[in-house]
């Protein structure tokens, strides 16, 4: 008996690789006393010269996230940014809800933004 998969079924099957989790943690960690937000996306550097001049420098882990449809690249602003897709947000929420994958104290700002914790955790 077959059934159609809904988005939440797909999200539970999507898991982040260790390199992807490291990249996400590094981008969402405090930076010079500033707490980054998921909504702002991840800023990318651009190539200063050569044949790729002006194009975004996409780290390998980020390229994997984009290739799997968990993040999308936006080049419309001055600096290119990566944003989570709906499926990527579900994977991020699962990662942030698991204390083994993301320290609840260090990433309290992200957990709050995502609505995780304070009695709102999902079972």
C-alpha cells in the first residue's frame, strides 16, 4: 500500500551532514558580540579577481545545502546571501532542537527565533 509523502515526512528523512552542521553552527555563532539571525541569511564573500570576479564564494558545505534544496542563493543584494528553504528550515529546527547537535545555551538566540524551548519544544 503506497501513500504520498507530505513535506514533514520528507523533512524527517533529510539529515544534515557533520560538515553542514559545522558550517551552520559557525554562521549562527556570536560574531563580535553580535548574535546573527536565521532570517538575515548567511553572507558570502565574492571573488575579487580572475574569471570568477564578483561571483559568490560558496563554501563546500554550503554548496551541498544548496544542491540538496535546503538553502537558496540570493545574489540580488550588494552581498550574496544564503537563505534556508522551507525544507532547510525544518532540518535546522530538528538540529537546533537536539542538544547533542547544537548547544541550547550557545544557540539560545536561534532556538528563540525558531520557537524552540520554553515549553514549545516538539516531542
